[in-house]
């Protein structure tokens, strides 16, 4: 630790900045400042004035903050109007394009193309004709012998 030189002017600055309690003073200058205070009556008087000032400041109790209830209520109302609160049972709105995505649009388009093709070609009328009773294309009866089984029905 280097030895510091403390002058009476520096002791005045220390008392003005840190108060009368030597525990608050810088540790490097404390011992030298106390030695100068023992020898100088003017600085001792200044230290006594600083002690009275410290005691007066320590006894001072700051006032409690006052709260105006109307002002607080007004601030709450303004804040409540500015930030909407989400409702818990409300479903979030989904944009149309997200709800009705491209796979659904493609399926709808495909159904439209198939329906248009069936209507344009008259395939629906042919199907009705093929499925009519007595037609040659109608499915064979279940009790008829199967050609693969050579006429044997084993069930």
C-alpha cells in the first residue's frame, strides 16, 4: 500500500463528502486524516458541525407517499380500455385460406372435374343401363357354380 499525503484541505473535502463518521471515509486516507484532526482545532470544530448535521439527517423521517384513489382508479380504467383481455371460451379466428387449405381445394376441384366428366359423357346413363335387372353385364348370382371350382360348391 502506498502512503498517501493528506492535507487539511483534503480533510475538509472528506468531511464534506463522507460526513463525520470515520468508518465512511476512504480507508487509505482515514488514519492520516484522523491524525490531522487531532492537531487542528478548526478541523475539529468542522467535524463537530458535521456530526450535528449527520444526527439531524439521521433523525429525519421521509414522508410517506400520498396516493389519490381517484387517480389510481382512472389509470386502471385507461389501461383496461387500451389492452383487450382475451375471452377464455372464444376460439381464435382463422383466416379463410388457412381453414380451407390447398388439399381441400384440390379435392373439391377433382370432384368437380369427375362430376363434369360423368355428366358430359353420359356415363351415368350407361351405368344405369348396365346395372338394370336382366342385363348381360350384371353380376352373376352367388349360388351359381364358379368356373374355377369346376362346378363344385363346398360351402
